[in-house]
């Protein structure tokens, strides 16, 4: 993986060499090395003082779309093993405290705010179908909504447009913190590492904190954020996924600590002069509009090959039995995903060859394809076995800004069909419409919640745009699935 090396700042005593990377040593950064006073002032003003009328209508509308999508994924994940385990563990370890408390989603039990943030974000993360920001190589919404729903659980009268504005602010902070971290760190960390900063910012805003409190909170969150190794999870798939639950919990705890006077500034990924260029367009460029949407509950790095396979299957009326050999050409990170039949849900979601095989046999890749029923399917196993994977220079050159892939199908009758270089569906450059998101929402939520309840949630979510009270949404999310 190639990352941008960062020149040592004025005043930083020594660079740290890691392989062919050079990283400035944050331990050497002193208070007078922080050159970001002006952009920090703009940062705190944006987080604490942005009002609903300051956010363009289309931005708030798209934020509502993401909220609905995240709720759909949370519903679809409610009975997955990782989701059940985290809720049970949270109930034991993070039960209600003397301060504010919150419900776990579709569970009815109340736990601490920190516990609810951990449980909700981990539940959503268990089903890898939530929104992402391509330059971050990760996902903002999953951790953000875990923290935000936990913080507002006892704020039923909060105006819907204020809720959506706070969530939009979270996206803006999270995505910029992500690219700042990846530009200055020697390892590729999960989303929890940087979403913690945004969760802390949202929490301080909701608590009415001061600019200095916000500064301390994001410093605490950056320091304690889970800098977990993403490629370890890719190479060894488990229930760990993207660290979003721990990032959400770290963020809300950091805000609470800062409100009590705990000191933790500076957050280098926000304040350092080298990353100021990532923060100077807050409030003018809305990264909310640049998120991608997942149509398949699989690692985003596989969506281009899945989409290409589905298109070839449909256009040429190909049946899986007709296929003799499959070629998948993708960027390096994608090729690191599993090439064999999965033995569990995590392996299925971090697989390259298996979901493409499912697409070619079934014409779909949805939640039912990752839960285990097809792990012994002989035809899918045959397709996986005849798949060759190779790196594509063009795909490598365009990652992480874009997720590209190519599929070539060789049929038993001698014909071959080549998808050419294909883009993952749902990228911001070709966004999924609200109608498409509603269709996805019902496909995930209806089997778990029933169509009537799902429809009420959908109506309540979109009513938030007109300032509808948040309580209608919260009450629908609390009851058990």
C-alpha cells in the first residue's frame, strides 16, 4: 500500500522511518509547533455554531437518506452473531449508570450512553452494508450514528433539523480527520481511529460545550481512538470489522471527560499545520454529498467485480453452468481479500471470489448470501475454484479515490465476455437516488421489522427534514425486532 510521506514540521526534532515511509513523530510536537490557530477557530465555530439554516437543504436531505440506510443495516444485523454478542456483553459490562442512559437498537434494554454507542455502531458494522467515504478507505456513518443515537436517546423533543445538522457536522469532521490521519500515520487504521474525533465533536455540540472543551475532547478522542490495523482484519477476517463501535464509544466518553475538565489537546490530525488544507473548506464543501452507498453487504473493495459480474450475467443471459473460467482483475487491497469458500460470516463479507460466484449463480448478493446457507453450495464452490485473481495497474492507480475492477467470463462453448474496467455501483459520482435507498431500506428492514413498522420509521426519518421531533424515530428504534 502506498501512502503519502509527510515532511517534518518546523520544530519537530526527528522524522521516524518506517520502511520506505517517513512520518513525523507526534511525541516531538510541542505546543508552539501547532500552526493551526486560525483553522482551529474555524473548526470550533463550524462544530458549535452551525445552525440548520446554514446547511443547504440538499445536504440535510442526503443526511436523512444515510440515516435511513444505517437504520436498515442495523435492522438487518439484529440477529447476526456479532450483533447479539455485543448487546449481551454491553448489558453485562456497560449497564445503566447514574448519568444519562440510552437504549440499544431494536433491543429495548437501556445501558449507559457509552455502552449504547458501542453496541449500536458494532451492530451496524456486523453487516457490511453501510455508507463509506472512498478517500478515507472506511466508513463514517456507522460510528457516527452509534454515538449520536446514544447521546440523544433522552432528547425526544430535539428538533429533527438540529439532529440532521449535527449528523452532517459529524460526517464533515470524520471524513477530514480520516484523510488527515492516513496522510500522517505509518499504518492503515480502521474507521474507529478517526470517527472517534467526530463523535466527540458531535457530543460536545449537543452538551453545549465551549470551544476549549471541544478542543480537549477531540484531543482525548484522537489519543484514545482505536488505531486498529485494517489489513490484519482483511487478511484474517473476524467479527472485529472496522473498529467503529470502539471509535463511537471513545468519542462520547472523551466528550464527557472534557466537559468535566479533563485535558487532552491537541488533536494533531485537526490542529497540525500539515493537515490544515483538509479543514479549510468546512461549511463550503460538503463531504456528506461525497459518500458512497453499498448495494451489497460485502467489503466495498469487491463491489466493482460484483457489479461487473451481474451486468455480464444479465446482458448475455449467462447461466453459471455455462462458465468454465473466471478472471477478476482488481486493485491490490481487493486482491488481499479471501479467494476461497468462506467458513463463516466474516469470511464471506471479506471475500473476493465468493460474492462474485454468488452473483453469477443467483443474480444477487444480499444478506441471505452471507449467513451460511450457501457455504456448502457445490456450484458456487466450483465457480470459486475456477476463478483467477490478478492485480490491475489501472485499478491500483485510481485507489483509494475510486474502487475499480474488471471481470472476464470464459464459457464452455468457447465464448468470452469482458466487462472492461468497471466502477463500484453507488459511488458519489453516480449516486444512488432516494428511491433506490428506500428500496434497499425495505429489503433489509421489512423481513426483520415488518413492512408497517418499517414504513413508520421511513416516514419519521424523512419528517426530520421539516423539523419533526426526534421522538417519533427513537420510539420506533427502541422496541425489539
